[in-house]
C-alpha cells in the first residue's frame, strides 16, 4: 500500500481541455507520401525475410524520415499533452499479416510491446466479440481458478457497449483504426491532470481521498502476481510528474470480495466526481481508418461511446491495440510496483504478467 500524499495544482502542456484540442491540429500528424514510402521500404525488408510480426525488432524495421516523426511524437507523449494522432496509414492496401507487421514496426520505434492478457496477447483486436462469437472469452484467475467478480473490463471493451473513462496497464496505449462502426464508437479522451486540478479546486476534501488507496480486483486477468487485489491511489505524483491509475470497474469488482475493506460514502462520492468532471472536460473524436491514436496512460483517460456494426463480413468496427513500455517514461510513486512491476523511469513495465512454465 502507498503512503498517502497530497498533490498540488499542476501546470504544463498536459493540462488541457476539449476546446484546446478542438482549436488546433498540432497534436495530429498526417503521414506524408515520403513517410508512407519509408514505411513501405521497411515492410518490404521484413517481407523478404518472411519475418513474422512478433519477431520484428526496431533494427529489422528501419525508418529514416518517419523515424524522426516518431521520435518527436514520443517526446510529445511524455513531455507534451500526452496524446497524439497519426493519420493516413494506408490500411486498405494491406492484408492482415502485413498490416500487423507495419503496426508492430511502428510500435517498436516507440517502445516495447507488453502482454495484454494471460494468454500472451500482444496485438489486441478491439471489436464486438459477442456479435462474432456469441460471447466474450473471459480470462480466469490463477488463484484457484477464481472467476472475475463482475463483468470484466475485457468483456466491456470487446462488446459494442460504451466504455467508461479508464487507463490501461501500460505507459502508452496505441489504437489503430482498421474499420469504423456503422454508427457510434466515438473515442473520448480527457486530461487526467486537468481532472485532478479541477477536483482539487472544487472539492479539496474529495481530492485528498483520491490521493489515498482504493482496493482493486485483478479480475482474473493475471496468472502471476501475489493475491487477487491490490491497493493504489487514483492520483499520484513523484518528482513533479503526475500519474493516475483509474478503472472504476476494478474498484467495484473488489468491493464484491468479502475480504476487501468497504469504501466509504465519501470515497464513492469522490469516484462519482471523477466521472462527472471527465464528462465535463472530455474531447470526443471519430477515429478514421488509418488513424493511430497514441495516449499516455499516466496523464490521459480514454473511453468510448456505444456503437452499431454494419451487416455482413468485415463490416464490423475493428481497432488493433498495442500496449507499450516507453524508454522515456516517468518515475512512479512508491507503492505503484503492485501494478507496474517497476517504478523507475524508462523501466520495462506494465502489461499482464505471464505464467511461468
């Protein structure tokens, strides 16, 4: 468990509101013909070697012009607003294998991909699995096969329903839009730092609670790690750098377990206020095919509106997801090892721990 600390008002480029994103495009980078040609050259290099996407390393996928762009984007993610959008990746011209090679190649220029579930998923398919398969395939816990105490975050993400604001378990999450929904499925983002500043100004008593521990359930997502619950504050900071780990689903699931301390009415009110302020401050965007949305989970929450797929094969909304540990990541507060594995800057951290043979 962490030592409770208060967090003062934070300033800097990571403090933004919806209107700030709406009036500028400096966070959006449209790929040029030269950059696309650069990607094509790198793709041909791994095609000639018949290299599977999982085996591609940065040296296997050399990028010159676009590599410079990605270095700038990486700096923007950690030291700027914490989000970026790459637009114009030619997804329609590539089959599934080559699209994954291309996306993975971009990913390894930004960081190290991390596992997204206990089965070793590295590129997640975010789509309506209920429509495709009749149900979402849930993970089970290694601790006695214990099932998740409530409908898991995975089940929510891989259905067509809305997603509440949350963070993923990585420094940076990347989402490549392959296909849009017929209706809905809009992406929603909000500055976590602005949320913190706003709550602190309006209700310092609730802000103080959000800097203290809340228990979360691991929801059977991991085969490794000690115990099925952990405790972290919603808001944290170290050396002037902010971080937040937030998913109300995990907090609610923990409350269903008898051994977990009950949250107080005030703690619940504080979570309500987080949700309320997120709704007030968020920016909504429609991801287009070929868009790659990049979010720093320490300073940006993301969510989604409900959607409706089109009819027939290959008419469903499809996003490909990468979880990345980034080499320029921030230091995290003491106690955050429970989730991240390491709190040192630039560490290989996050993701879901894999079963040991």
